[in-house]
């Protein structure tokens, strides 16, 4: 079976002072607290969301 690529995403910078939509994107990705790490599928919709909040998160490909 082919293993699906995944992204290890860590929320490293507060969204305070940024556009409210960026906080909504973080919530949609499943983040609740700062410094939380999530394993997300590597697909176009997730990468598009991460592009909008790239200054707030750290991404590692697995």
C-alpha cells in the first residue's frame, strides 16, 4: 500500500494583531493552542491554507 505524504505543522507565532481570517484558518486546520503540533495530509487544500498563515506556522514534510 502506498503511504500518503503528510506534513508536520507547528503553530509557533501568535495570531494577535493579524487579520481575523488567519485565526479562522488556524482553527480550521485544527489548532487550539500555541506551540501545538498537528499531522496533516499533504494535499492542495491544506497547502493553500498553510500559504495564508506561513508566517505563523512551521512546516516539516514527512
